[in-house]
C-alpha cells in the first residue's frame, strides 16, 4: 500500500464507511478521513463506528467547493458519494441529483488535481440504457425472468451478463446519466492532469450497515422488512416478483478496490463492471423465500403490476475484465449475503428500529 492518506467521500454511507473501516483494519498506519453531509437517514449511526476505528469524520457536502478545502494531505480519494436513487428527479426538481452526482464529482476531481491525488470512482451499472436492456428477450421460469437463448449476438451482452462494450446510447435515468457524465470528466482529468484513476460500474452492493429503501438497497430492505415484520410489495413486470438483479457483498467490493489501489499504475483509466454475475443473483421472489428461511417470518407482500420509470427486468454483470486484470471475482453467495445482513440487524435491532421505523 503506497498511499498514506485516504479521503472517503460519502464516508458515513453504507459503501464509504465499510470501505474506510476495512482499509483501516488491514492497514493500521493509514490516515483515513470520511466526509459526508449526513443527508441519508441512518448514516448518523455509522459515526460511532468510524470513531471506534480511529477514522476522522468531516461534516461536509461535495456540492460545496469550500467544504473540500481541507487542512490535511490527501493522496487517494475513494469517491463513494452520490444520490443513489434511480427515481431521483422524476416528476420533481432534478437539481439535487445533478448538483451531487455531477457538480459534486467535479469538485472532488478538483481536490484530486490540487493535491495530485489518485481516485477510485464508484459508478453504476445504471449507465447502460434501460430500454436496450429490456429489449433483450426473456422467458419466465417458476421463480424468475431469464434471458432467452433466442437473443441475437449483441455487442457487450452474453448469457453471462453485461460487459462494458454494451451500448451507452439511450435514456438511463438521471442517476445513470449523471454518473456517466462524471465518468467522462474523470477520464479527461486523468489525461490532462496526470492523476491516476479507475471507474467501477457497480451493480447492487449489499451487506451490513446498509439502510435499504424501495429505490436503493433492495436486498437489505427485504431482510429488514422480514425481520421487523413490515409489509412489502412486488412492483412492476406483472407484480410477480420475478425481476432479477445480481448482487455483491461489500466485503467482496473491498477486495476489488484494495487490488485496484495496489495496481493503479496497471489499471489506470480502466472501466470495470462489478457485480455478482449469474451465480450471485436473485429475483425478488427468490429473495423472499431466503428471507423467510433465515428469519422464520412470513410477511404480507402486495402486488403492483405497473412498471416504475427506468426499471429493468433482468440485469446481470459480466465481470470478465476484473477477473482478467485483477484476478477478482465475488466470493459470497446470495444466502451468505442475506445471512450477514440478518446477523447485523439482530445485533443492532434497537438502533435500527429507532432510526428507520
């Protein structure tokens, strides 16, 4: 580990706090600071965890350049901040998501330029257009949608999943569009200012200390609802719960990012799709069954057949470039991921109930 001073933006969030703590536990000499505006409900619960691991917390907002003028050295930025909702801006003012996910990224890149700091950028699989993904033919099995064998050869797609060569042309939600725009600007900063960086287009990331909601963190939401016996709803695609996503445990994501930090000269400027792939994927119906098995609870799940804006029937990640370049692939399977979440909820039941319900 050549870096000595790491700044994590979005550092009180699920991804940022877990990455910061994992780095500190493995590299105790690292000086790590986490910056966050604490807007997301539940993020305040992570502050004690940061203190316990000797990680500095900075209350700041990446939308404000002044908040990024820090009296401390930074030589690596983990850019984990975002408005992560795929529904953000629909039927409402898009200013917050644009200012956070695009203007905020530019402010972070300016911090890197001024400090000559490198960057690991957390992007999203949502950069790929939902109409093109939904245009892939599917079949309905007993528990999920599957991509059909009748699909023609399409660049960037195979039965294994979506690769980075998949088309970027078409609407992709404001969340996806702002993250893709940030990717493009980051690549210009790498070329023009000599900083090093890598882009990770992540699918769904799950694990302990994620405060799941309907529009972000769905697998954690599902376990929270089963544990606390709260109702849920299958939304869209007939209301059957057959839509499929892959998922990756936060610990597996840490292993990838650690590999990137020690190999940044080699992978500088690269883009990686990061997710569980076909092996680590679930439909909502399958998720329900595992949550019932783990918790022993059966809850009411309603049905809403209307599709939400930008929703996707099936998304699987093709990780082949990360496998080739970094010898990385996810280790934890879906039941392990959901079981880890259940253990975390059980250990923090009172705090979570007060903060989320």
